[in-house]
C-alpha cells in the first residue's frame, strides 16, 4: 500500500525513467497507472510538467507521492495497449497521427517539447482514444537538456541543439 491509498500490482511497462505498475486508488475506487522512479530533479520536473497538462490526447495525471526516496506518479490507466503493440489499418494510422499532432500542438502551445515521441509512448484508452504518455524527456522550448530515445531522437539533438517543437515531428 502506498500512502495508505494506492495498491500496487503487476508491472505493465519499463523504461529508462522508471517502472509502471497497474494500481488501484482506494479513495476514488478506480484503476490507475503508477510510475515509480528515483527522486531526482528530472522526476520532479516530470511531475511539474504533468501538472500543467489537460488535453484529451494526453494521459491524465492525478497525483504524485514521494515516499522512501521514490517519486510515484499516479495517472490514468490506458488499457488498450500501445501503438507499437497494435496492427493498425491505414485509417487507424491516420487517426493516431491526427491525435498525436493535436497533443503535440497543445504541448508546444504551452512552450514545451515532448522529446521522445515513439510508438510505445502513444497508448489507447479503454474507449479507443490515443493518449500521449511519458514526459520524462520533456523540457521547455530552447532548453538544451532535452532527452530522448536513440533511434527516435531528432538528428539536431546529437549536435546539442536547443529543444524545438520540430524535434517532436
């Protein structure tokens, strides 16, 4: 039990930033995703960024708990899997692209860059909507510390260029 409110269950995802487990919120009686990572400046920045976001195509952020040197992000549980896991039709791919573009346009309007767009960071909610997840590589536009995944990162990043919305496309 985490913070006398959340139960933690099986691991549903892993990344360089942390581990994501299925959880349950005993106060609101709903399933949640709980991302656990070390209590670092980057983890606290991810909390700060998620706290600013409210968009249909971005995973909902509910709470953050700091406990025993770890940061736990409590978020909407997307049960539909990732774009990487699905075989999509052309129409489905177009819908994913449109949804991702809407999420990124919103993010960029706030002066933020996601920094790690890839198929495993686009998930499907229970009702089939595409949601952008994992803001661990996000930063403000013009920040030179933008993260990302090798193979998906913009070529400009290798040269140390400052974060720019075009790097998300």
